[in-house]
């Protein structure tokens, strides 16, 4: 292709062709099905003339010790110079349980639309309107996010046809985004190897996750992505019969206070510019009782999710510790007041309870067990880590259950049986990233969103606005990291599963560090029966916008 202006001719049809084939690979997250997406991609690239001539420019990159032998799929168009734009998308999708009797149609948009029309009265009003209007494509994965992936694939195909292409474009498709981002964590190491091999200068990573709109008339570009940490709390109580409640310490009582002091607590919500992170919410809460009896539960386990814009894991955990201590103090004061009244009426000799505030990080609990039982504990603990990893990989337990199995195990080697709180972190950890965090951002990146906004208004009459953070959580979190050494130290201290079971290539992230942006089609109802993507964005606007971004960065045209 000699004329670069021809690059987008008929691309909407090509995107549709790719997408309808791509979604047939039912790549449910954390399953063998994700291998089907790899097969599709390798077959897709193998048919393109450029990659027939340059087979070394595409392939797969294995995820180390992966239970499903999954891999990152990649392809690149290598042109003139070192400047490089990276396309990233995930190819896993969530399950289709919510489709119920429509499961057979989940990956066939045309047939699904016909079936949805039959039950349209049961759908939410907005979904009914979009269905009848015909402006959206329905189906699992068409929105989140094989639609965006198909745009990237179609563009890369077109770039491969341009003679003397200026710069380089790498496309990376990763599995596991909906789970632990194992694919993206491996992709970071792949990008490091490609950078070293070809001396690439990474200018920007472009993700194409679907965007949601507060105002239907305004599209959204995201120049970063929220971070996520998942603190866990383990409360160890002291057993007693319910007839002698003041002889025990009910772990449920203390945990309830912690939950009330953290759920939707805006003190955890970072504020950056005019953006504010959503407040935390609890995702898991369970006591350790296996069956009914008349004793209070010995322990309670729980974890909650916190989205971050600029705080580090250590800063979050300092706040968690403070809340644990104040919650403990409140409960002890309340218990003491009630016991004092009880003791007075019962004419008991003592009106003072023995409990004291005791709050420790997981690393402190671990060191206490080491001090008590030394080598035996460390060897037994290592064996258990291997055992829970095997259980996780075979679907016998969740990441949260694995975490608390380790905490409970450590407690077998703790001689002090008085009540206490243990706090820490459960994987995964997503760093917060934003171009605004860069001190010396290149001028062309700094002005990119403004230029794209002017382009969309001129080209489509469509207004776009820019936000600093994509709030849906994305793989863009691994494009850069601040305070990497401090982060590793915190994860080692607070995360029982950090190490061989779960790791983040901090050093590799620092080496490939690059700005990022999310440019994706408008979508609605991610993960739901009514998941859908706006056709005009999918087939026309978004590919043009991404192409304009590539042009601005690699060809550096003058633009008003």
C-alpha cells in the first residue's frame, strides 16, 4: 500500500469479519478456553503476507508455570527507526451464566439479537431501546473486549501493507485480565526482551477497553488507570460458651466494627485533580465455624477492595492498621462498660476484662511463628504454599481462600492465644498509573489527548473529554510504577502469597515504563447478558482515532 490515505478504506467491514471469528474462541478467563484465542490469533497472523515474509515478527510468549499453559500472543510491524507504539488488549471473557437459555447464542451476535427481541420486555429499558434502534452489537466479548482487540488487529494488518512504514507498532493480546492479569505481567517481560533485541523506544501504550459515558454525547479518553489493593483482615477471638460470654472474645463483634469503619469510607478515596476514587467495599466475609455449636466463632476472615489514584500499598496499609487499632479500642471500651454493669449486678469480685489491643501485620505473625518453631515452621509453611498453589491452579479454592488457609496455618505455630487482629494483602495488586504522574512527559504525549479531541470534533462532530484514570481496572496498570522498591517491600510484608505463587516483575516494569492511553469504543453492560458495543465507534470512529494517534506519534505531522 503506497498511499497512506487508503489505510482506513473498508476497515469497518474488516473489523466485523475479525470480530465475528475472534469471539468464536470461547476464551473464558482462567480456563483452557483461553488457548483457543491463541490459536485464532496465530492462525490470523499466519495468513497475512507481511508475517509470511517475516515469521519472526509474531508468535507467543509463554507464561511461566501457568496451570493452563497459556501464553501472550504478539505481532509487530517493524518499520523505520526506534519509536514504537504498543497496542494492548485482553482476549479472555467472563462466563455466560447470566445468559441462561440464551447461552448457545452468546457468541453469535446476529442470532442473539433475534432471541433478545423475543424477550425484549424483560430487558432493562435502555437495553430495549438500544436493541430496537439497532445501533449496538450484542454478545459476550464484543464489548469487553474483543471489539477493541479486533480494531487493533485490523489496523496492524493495514500497517503491514504500507511500504516504508515509519516507526514500529507492536500488538499484544493477553489472557487472564479478568482474573489476576497473569498475561499482562508476562507481557511486561516480553516487552523488555523486544526492547533489548530491537532497541525500541516505547512512546505510548494504547489499550482499547470499552469506555462508558456519563454524557451520551461525549466520548472518553483515559490517560491512566486506577490501582487496586485488596486488604485482608483476620480477627482471632477467644472461645467461650454463649452462657459465659464475658469469658470469651467474639471475633464477629470486632470484625463488624472494622467493616463499618471501612465500608464506603471516603478517607480511602484518593483525590487527584477533579477525580476521586470510588470508596472501598467488602468482597468477602466469613467465620471459621464448620457447623453449628453454642460457642462463639474462634476467628473471622474478610477482605475489601480499595481503588487508588496515587497512594502506595504502604500508605494504604498504614491507614488499615489505624482503623484496626481504633476499632479494637472501641470494642474493648464497649465490652468493658457492659461487663462492669454485669459484674455489679452479679456482685462479682472483678469488674475488669483481661483483653488488650493487639494488631499485627502478617509479616509480624510469620516472624513470631519462626521464633517459636524455627526451621520446622519454615519448611512446613513452604510445603503448604506449594499445596495451596496446586489447589488454586486446579480450581479447588479461590485466591482469597488460599490466603486465609495460610494465615490459619501460621496460627498453629503461635503460642499466644489471646485475641488479636492480623492484617495484610490478597493478590492481585494493580499499581495506579497516570500520565500526569510523569515529571518530564514528552510534549507530543502531553498534548496528544487535546489534539485527538480537536480531531474528533472536526472529523465526526463528536466531543471527547479526557480523564486521568480508567476506573474499570485494566492491564495499563503495568505500564509503569512509582516507588517500585517501596512497593516490593510492602508486598513482601503484607501479602502471604507474594513470591513464587504470585509476583509482579517490578524491575521489568521500570525498564519498559511508558505513558499510556485508553482509546476504545463506547460500550454498555460489561459482563452482563446485555453487553453491547456501539457500532459507529467499533467500525468507524475508534479505528480512525487510534490511527490518528499513531500518526501523530510516529509521523509527527503538524496539526492545529
